[in-house]
C-alpha cells in the first residue's frame, strides 16, 4: 500500500461534510478512510493494512477485487450495462439458472431485488398473498433488514425506533442453549422445548392467522447460534401441519458462509421461500433475491404478482453473480470454508478460549464463528450489557481497539466478536487473524472478574 495522508484527509473531510451514515449518531463517528483492498486485506492512506475479519458486513465471501469478477463486470458494462426488468437478458437468465441449480428442493424460480431487506419484504408479501393470512412469526435475536417491514421482523434493538404495531409481527424465542429461555441443559432439551414454545405460540395466535414463519437458518448478526439438530426440520413440520409458509433468510448464511452453498443444506431442510443477497456476488454490485418454491410460483402463474422494482435483475449485478458463482465453484471456495473452518478456525478459537477468561462460548460452523465475551464464565454475565453504548460499552471498545492495533478489523456486536473472514482466506492468513485476536482478547480479559 502507498502512503498519501493528504488524499486520505480530503476523503475524510468530504465524508464528514456530506455523507450521512447508517445506524449512527452522525457527530460521534470517525470513519476510517480506505485507500484500497485486495483479497482478505484492506488498507488506509497511512499505509496501515488490516486483515478483514468481517468480510465487510459479512458479504465479500470471495474477498476484495477478485480479478475474474472485476473483469466480468467490466465486460458486462461495455456490452449492456443496464436493461429494464421486463426483458429476458443473458446475465439475468444465467444468474437465475446458476442460483436455482444450487438452492435446495424445488426453489427454482428467482425474484431479484437490490439487497437483503427488499428480498425479505417480497418474501413476506408472497407468503401473505399465497396464504391469504396476515401475521408473520419471527425470532428474537434476529436481523432481517433496515426497511419498514424487515426491521419490524428484526429481533434486535435496531427495530425499536421504527416499531409499528400494525406490522402483524409476532416474535418467539429460537434455540440458544448458552442462554436458554427454556431452562435447557442439553441441545436435545433446547430443541424440543423451543419447538413446543413455537407451536404453543401458534396455537394462541391462531394458526389460520399466520402466513409465515421467518428464521435465519443460522442467525448471523444476533450471534451465530447454530440451531440444534432437528430444530429446523421440526419447524418445517409445524409449518406443514398448519399451512404456514416457511421462509429461511440466508442473506448472511448463504453462498458458502457455513461451508455449504446454503445453510439449509447443513440441516437437510427445504423452505418454501429463501432470501439471499450479500455473498451471491460478494456485494461487488448490489443484488439480492427470493428463491421461490413450485407451489408459491404457481400462485402467481395466472395471477399477477403485485410487486417489482426498476433494477430487478440488474444486468451488471447479475453478471457479477454469474462470475462469482463460477469462481466459487472453480476455486473450491465453499470447500475451503468447510475445510479450513474445521481444521484451522475452530481449533484455533477453542485454543484461545482455553487461555482467555473473557471467552464464554465459541460457536459456529464453516467460516461463521462467534466468540461470546463474558465478565464471568460461571455466571455468564456478558462483558457489556445488552445494547450498551458509551462508557458501558468500554470493554468491547477496548477489545476492538486492540484488535485493530494488532492488524485485524474485527466484527463486534454487543458482547460478541465474530470471526467471519472471506471464505477463500488462506491458512496462513487465518492464523495471523487468530494471533491478532489473541492479543485483543488479552485487552478483554482485563475487564473480567477472573
Ligand atoms: N437478512 C439478514 C440475515 C441479514 O444479515 C441482513 C443484513 O445484514 C439483511 C437481511 C438485510 O440485508 P441488506 O442490508 O442487504 O438489506
């Protein structure tokens, strides 16, 4: 990386003057000016380089600036940058084919959106129209997007300022053994009791009023709680029993993150609708979508689907998806996530947990890992309170600062750090990331009662 602090200062000044940032108090943020990125690394204008343990917002699954995908975007831009959604266009047709080939079961029709939130909006609209029912069940400890319906489905504090009672959303608790809502001590108990809780919730809400249940296959931002064996199959059964549409949100978990093309494949379940975005083209150009089952597609066979968007299946975004999926297949990116996740990341994180009293639990799969940081391993009191900010969040801020100091960019959410690098990160780089976490966890240990 070259050093050019003056250029960095100009970028920063224009940002601070005019860019309004997501989820932030505008006067309290200090965004790093980024000069460039390649593979699993990015760097600033001072020449400091970071290993990106976040994959951006968990989306650059093939890393930054993959030359084949960049070339495909350039070629598509030169040939046909854009075209309206009502036409058949090569890159759109091919992206849909490649996605449908990989989605589970009969999820063979693809409705393209610009990202994850609008994919969720459309999945819910399809479910309501397909069933003629109003309500949707979603989980606490979930994230489904920033638009009005999607944020109302979200089970985290980002929902609160936009909460509207009319959204027809009912929330339930999904399995999370480490902080069980069901007084469970084993995965089997957690699974059985979470399913019983869901079915009771349905009984009291009125099964015939519920259009859909939406779940992240593996909840991402909320903490990477891999569901116990049997849970998702149990939800599938409950949906079938009551005629409820089962929506799996694979915006974060999909496209290789868990070491399978889709996380649903880990559990052998087939939802009725599946949302995707992020990894579909590593976010090189905004793209998301809904994969639709045969039965729901049929609902809109002779009856118009009342929804659409100008950029549905944008040719440039679809060309990036075609190139990304082909690169992932040719370069064994999904296998890399599965293999190095099991042989390097998991043992590395477990070894860190043995030495650092701040680590309460290590959990995950593939390249999708969370460390839950605690003050006290016995009581499991979180290192910072739920939704803490300012001074109350100081221990996590100290952890993040130490990680950056050590040369990695960490994913931090509440009392957790997630280890979610690009899926094609190599063994040596992963070990470098683990070593940096070692140093950062020492900073977190200082805030424990141990
Ligand atoms: N669903 C899940 C599971 C997500 O993780 C996200 C984003 O992080 C979304 C939906 C929203 O996607 P987007 O930010 O592209 O609208």
